[in-house]
C-alpha cells in the first residue's frame, strides 16, 4: 500500500525570540530576559507537527521557499530532523529567508509576532501548474495551507485541490478576508478566536463562537469548521450536524511556558488524525492534547511533541 501523503504548502521563518517580563513602553529601552533564534513559520511548524506526530505509513512533504542564506539552510535541516521531506523547498538566490520577531511575555507566556515574508513571498501561482496535484506521487491525502504566503497562491491552490478531489485543511493565519466563493473549496477550516472574528466581521470580545462556526460552515465549507480558543479549549462543527466543545487541558500557570506554535501543533495533529481515518471529533480531541503538550515547552517548532509523548 502506498503511504499517505500530508503536504504542507506554506511559510518557513526564522524566529527571533525575545523573552521579557513586560513590554517596553513607546520610547523606552528595556533589558530582555533572553534572546535566541529558532526555526519556525506557520507552514514549517505544521509540517514538523505532522511529521513528529504521524506513525508509520505517512510521509510529510513541505513546499515553500527560503533564501540562500544560513537561516534557509537551518530551516531545511530543522524540518529534516523532524522527519519532513524538503525536496519541495525552493532556495531563492535573491530574497532573504522569512523572519518573525517574537516577543514572549514571561508572566503570561503569550506572544506578539511581527513577520517579514522574505522568500515566502516567492511562493507564487507560477510554481503550481494546473497538473500540480494530479502529478504527485504518492497522491496527496491531506493538503495544509496557511496565509504566510501570498493569498492569490493559496486561492489558486484551493481551486486546484478542489478540482483534484484532495482533502484541504486551511488555517487562514494571519487572517485576511477570504472571498466567499472559496469557502466551498475547503474541506476543513481551522481558525482561532481572532481569525474567526475577522472572517465573520465580529468584534473578538463579542464573538459568539457557535454562531461564528455556523456562519463559516454556511458559506460552504465541505467538512468542518474548528475554532480554537487557547486555554479555553475550542469548538467544532461539521456539515453532517455534529459539533461540540473541546475541554481544555487543566494546567498550572507555571507549566505554560510558551504558547508560540500551539495553533500550528493543533493543525498538524488534526491532519494526521484525519489521514488516519479518525472522525473530526476524535481529531479535534487529539490535536488539543498535542497543543497542550506544546505550550509546556519553549520554541515554536522545538516545542512540538513527538507521537510517543502524547
Ligand atoms: O504560529 C507561530 C509562528 O508564527 C512562528 O513560528 C512565527 O514564525 C510565525 O510565523
């Protein structure tokens, strides 16, 4: 039997991570607690999560673009170390690799992120001819995409994937409005509270999560809508009428050290569960456990758990 193929088309970033007790005020200079560089990017993190969390019989392939610099080399190596096939990662001779400046608040473990697309902006439609998905070997079992590459590329790929009958898992992060005619091209839509609010035109503080999931599903998503709520758990709703809340893992505040990449871990784990034939409800539960493990460790990619840790 040919292996299942989870393909991620998305970003690779080097994370420049500063940890601080508080954020500097405008015009203020503060001394940080620590600084380090680490592999990241929503696409790369989701690829690492899918590879680390999958069992035998699954291959995970990353498709994206890095610069011909040290960051790009290290990013590819970090993915290889997680078990990801990086043949589809193009090295651009002109652009620098993508970067993300991340400030982690030591007290709350929450992060603020500022990205520079760099070579990720080179992942354009021209790389993906109409025959792209039909020529894959082994054929794709699940396609994962986010929004740290150009939106036009992602929309083009949603069209191609839909036409080729490939299961797509779309995590529109960071969120921008998506043309309504593209919702019927997605199989599974995974968003956090902020993204759900932006897509539905609500204020995040006033978001009715169940209503937002219903609205997004009614736009035509083919399988399910999942809204993750960090420490509060999450909610899912499927086209065949199933839905429910996922309970958060109860954790001591001191155990939560870094939430960066928790959402990516969730998406990667969800994809693995779906290709393993689990239901959306089971996939959501398992992905929640994986994300709960992630926040106990530092680093967006470095902190992603392996299958035997769940
Ligand atoms: O989701 C976390 C990721 O967002 C980080 O690794 C950073 O690169 C940004 O893309």
